[in-house]
C-alpha cells in the first residue's frame, strides 16, 4: 500500500511542526471533552450496576447480571465498524449525532427499566451508539500527523480522568439519585456531547475522496501493520478487564483495604502514571524513538503482569505493580489510535478505526469472560499468568511491525511502500 503524508519531505521538519495550531488545539480539547462526557456517563454506573441489577426482578440469575454488565461491549463490537465506515461515506458529524442520540435513548430506557431483562435490552441499545471510530476519525481529520499523538493523549487523559472521577463519586451519587438518576445523568452527558460536536468542534475540510463501498475495508484488512495494531488494542483491553476481575479482591484480602477505599490506589496510579507518560512521549516523538517507547510500554505491562502472577502481598507491592501497568497502558492507549489513523488509507480512516474499535470492544468482552473463567477454576495468579502470556504474544507481534512514525510524525516513504 503506497501512502505518503504531507510531512514526507526532505530534511528535518521545522520546529513549528511540533506545536499545535489554534484549530488543532480547539478540535483536540473539544473532542477530548466529547469522549469524557460520554465515558463519564458509562463509568458512573459501572461501580454500582452489578449490585443494583442483582436486586431487580430477575436479578437472581447471575447470567443476566453478567449480561447487564457486558452486553454494552458486545453491541459496541458489532457496530463500531458500520459506524466508522458510515462516517467515511456520509460525514463524521452526522454519524456522531446519530450514535449519541441512540446512546441517550438507551440511557433513558435504562433509567426506567423495572426488570433485569429490560435493563439488559436498554444496555444493548446504549452500546448501539458506537461512535468511537467516527470521533477518532474526525480527530484525525482535524490534526496533522505530527500532532496526532498529542491529540490522542488528550483523549486518553480525558478518559482516564473520567474513570478516576467515577470511582470516587459513583457510590455517593447512587445513594443520592439512585440508578435511574445515574442513567438520566448519562443521557444528559450524551446530549452535552452532541452540543460540543455541533458548536465547539471545527468542521473538517474536504477529504481526499470517499470510499464508495468495500474497497476501503478490504485495504484495511490487507494492511498487516494495521492488523498488528488491532491485535494490540484487543490484548490491551482484555488484560485490563481481566486485571480488574482479580485486583479488587486482592486489595481487600491481601492489603486489608475496604472496597470503598480502593480509589485511593487507583486514582494515584492513573494520575501519576499519566504525568510520567506525557514528557516521555513528547521526547520520543521529537527524537524519533516511537518504536522503542512502544515496545518498552508493552514490556513494562508484561513485567507488571508477571509480577502480579507471583502473588504479591501488601499494599505497596500491589500498588507499585499497578502504577507500572498503568504507565504502559497510558502510553499505548495514546499511541495505538494515533498510529492507526496515520497508517490507514486516507479515504478509509473511519473503516480502519472501526476495525480497531471493534477489536477494542471484543477485548473488553473477552477479558471479563476469560478472567472470570480462569478465576473460577484456579486463582488470581493464574489470571495474571494468562495476562502475561497475552502481552508476550503482543510483544512478539509488535516487533514485526514495519512502519513506525519518525521525527515529526512522518512515516518514511520506503517503509510506507513496503506496507
């Protein structure tokens, strides 16, 4: 696949290329806020949904409780690709509006659901508003390659912040407004996201052609490096969810920390690891060391998973390994979508990000299922051994990656032609 970027010119890029323009800053901040408003609504219900669902009519069926938690990710996985491809054909913003309306409708139905099967159906409708690929493609349209990792880092920071905030405030809000109130708040966040896209996000300029059928999708599936990145996001999120199948119980049993205090571990780990991640990523971008940092981040996660598989006891050991895991997680969470958007054909970025987000959603679903299955038959250490195995496989696959952005965000022409 032959693809060159506007930055593929002889000589080093000017220093100004390392700075975001005002429109790029506006687009990045606004779309990060869109992600944050949508994800905060989702994260707010996660810490309390299982307990609430178990008390609803039908809640004695543990399988239905599991479906109430997981069906969102399943419908997301099924519809990310269609939404991404639709955004290539019909435009980013119209598709994002439609998806957010569907998400808001599902949230309202969840708020009034009186039985567990009704809640499962509403959660499935929430997941049908699968706009992540379209939003990512819009961000790619509005930023240069040299600035895309910064923009994606803003998105990653907004998602991490949303998760951290939800861990702290969700139990309090649940006691104040109940589960119905939380779902209505989720719908309100979706409407806020629509307003942000309409009034705060610049309109993208004309794109270089529109994929009129399956050609773009076929090109995406032929690109080996894109498939490597898709496996990477699957592995990343499968391991993340599997980790949280075990860690809460370990913090209670091994560190003597009550469930209500777990945010005191998660919040510093996420915030501190992100603060350490940002300067390292900026340095790697400027020095053309993206490949080394990418592989190092996978290795750090692998080492953290292996350390957890040794069964550490005490708060300090567990918290330290979580910090290491989240540092690698944050680096890769910012790098992966940026690299997908850089390597995708210009007319099929939505399709490429659709495949990517489908793999991400499948990872979320698989991590919970695999982690729970292993834990029911062995112990938490075995779950982390499986996580280390998944990350080891990803490291080997990533080493074979051929096209890496160089200084200034360029993808070398020789490497691009080899793809």
